C-alpha cells in the first residue's frame, strides 16, 4: 500500500481509537489525568496537513448512527495538489485496502464501547471516497462512511446518544456534528454546543473539551407518527371533507326539490312529477362534477416533500430551478448538512441522474438534459 494511503488510514483510525481516549473513557467512565492527548490528525509524510476534520453522526430511530468522517486538505500549491491527486488515484484503484484497516480498528472501538455501555453494538458498511470541493478556496476531501448499530440507547420514544464516545478528544480544526431524526425534539444537550441547527448540534475542537458524561444528547419523539404519515393523513382528511360537503349539498337540494314536487302535484309520489326530473338531474350532475373536481385536485396536487426520498428532493429542487443549481444552495434550501448533501449528490451522479461541474469556485449540479450552461442559482460559501 502506498505510504500516503497508509497515513490516511492511520489518521482515520487515530481519530476514533488513537491513544485511547475514546476506548478508555468509554470503558471506565473517567479520564486518566496523566494520559497524553492524541497528536493532531495530519498527513505529514507528504507535507499534506488535514486542515479540517469533520465527524458527522446521524441518528436513526432504532439507535443506529450513520457516521461520516471527512478530512479536508487545502490544495493551495502544486505540491499539495499533486499529493492529493496521487492519494485519490490510490483510493480509487483499491478502496478495500483503506476501508478494511478502518473496519479493523473500529471493531476494537465498538467492542470497548459495547462493554462499557452494556448495549450490543456492531459496525459495518464501510466506504471511502474522494472529491475536490471549491468553496472560498480549493480543497481535497477524503470521506469515510459506516454504520454503527446500537450507538444510541432507545428507551420508548427517547433516544440517548454520546455514551459510546464519552470524553472523545477534539483537536483544533476538528468538529463533531450530531444530528437526530425528523419528528424528534431536543430534550437536553451537554455540554452547550458551539453551533446549532434545526435537527443537529455542533462542537468544535479548541472551543470544547468533553468531560465525564459528555457529549450527551437526549431527544424525544414528538409523537403522532412520522412527518410523512401526518402529511398523508392530513391529505386524506381534506379529500374526505370535500366529498362530505358535496354530499350534504346534494342531499339538501334533492330533499328540497322532492318536497316542492309533492306539494305542487296534489299528492303525487315524491320525485314522480314531470317537472321534478330535470331539476334533480341537474343537481345530481352538479354534485357529481363537484366530487370529480375534488378528486381531480387531490390527484394532481404536488407531492408533499415529506413523502419524497432524499434523492427525489434534490432532483425536484434542481428541476424547479431550471435544471441547474449550486450545491451550496441545495444545502441551504433543504437545511441538510454538507456531508448528507454530498452523499446524496454522489449517489445521483453514480446513477446517472445528475451531473456536476465547477463554475469558478462553486460546484454546480445539473440535470443530464439541461441546456443552459450557466448556473442560475447561487449559494453562499460554506461556513462549517
């Protein structure tokens, strides 16, 4: 394996296992004051420093966590650019060489966390990808992803996360983002986050040091089903209400017409007077048309975004913006993390449903059949 590649694996493994803060703290619940802190996460062999390390942890209702580890390297000269391109080529040619090393280290970390918390845990689904990002400057990004089953404790409607990585050390330039599922509300967070989003909190190294019992996030299900189910129920209720109103209108007019016919016909049976037939038929046709209109409106209404998959939401957003859109604008419109957006966009590119190109220092997303070569939707530079 290329030396450069090996260093990348060591960096990823050190972040989670390193000299022991994650494993030791999770196993004992206390921190050894004399224990040395891990060294900065750098790719020093080729003079490439990881300028920023991002750990994004997305919780699921069953306690599983989708982990994303990103190492951002500034490509501000020929040496760093050449080194990253070489690493990128090595990973593309043999990704298993990298993911297996991380998987072996994670097995040890997850095993120690399982013993400390008493929960059954496992890690799988390891992947590694690379890409270049143009924000305020050019970056090379190495991204690892995996699933950590049993990461959070589930107690009824409550999720409690953080004990599996209690006391984790964040070096300067490293951030930890913990995101909870839609339909959950934040109950408590410790320590106070350095930044907040609608469904996530962020801690940054250099600003936060975790002590015993930290980080800790507790969220509770808002109840009433998921957002998708609630939207579906609301839609059905609207249609039923419309049909009910049309039925009541028809019944009242029909009853009124029949009563008038009986009075004018001198005792004729309701509905048998010759003049009553046209009125009744017209009213029935009107009621039928009202019902058809209500059904038609329901069938042609735009789908609720909550019912769409992540990929469908991105494709729909790009289509609504003329077939081209800056990736950062997608992050802002959908209020997603950068990592989640990049993962969804990569999947769409692999499936041939979306293309991307660089416009200045921005990544622009494009539908395959889009004709306009200029991106018309601009996004702000990424801050995190």
